[in-house]
C-alpha cells in the first residue's frame, strides 16, 4: 500500500470516530464493542464490556444523542432493544 493510500485510510478512520472522541470512556468502549459485534442487546453489551448495566445505559444514551448508535426492538423478544453502530 502506498503512503498516500495509508494516510487516506487512517484519515477516514479518524473522521469515522470524530463524534465519539469527546464522549466518556464507557461510551467509547461500547462503540468499539459494537464495531466488532455488529448488533447486541444492552445486557449483551454489559456482559462483553464488564460494565454495570446503568453505565451501559448511559453510554448508549450518549451514543444515540450523537447519532453514532441506532436501536430497534428485538424480533425475538419485544421487551429488548438491539443496538447497532451507525458510523
């Protein structure tokens, strides 16, 4: 890969995470887990990150405010929401 392509790829990756940069560490961790796992419920995120459910809920709220995460109801269990990274 040429240097200009590598710099362009790095710059695109930096721009992708711009909305997350000033958020709390817990929100950054939740965003990164969703980046790897595609879609998860709140309890699955808490299990993956080892964060308390309340902290995960706060992180997801902050991420949704920044339009970094979207959510929908689970088809398997309508009481749960499925979260997906949108950046």
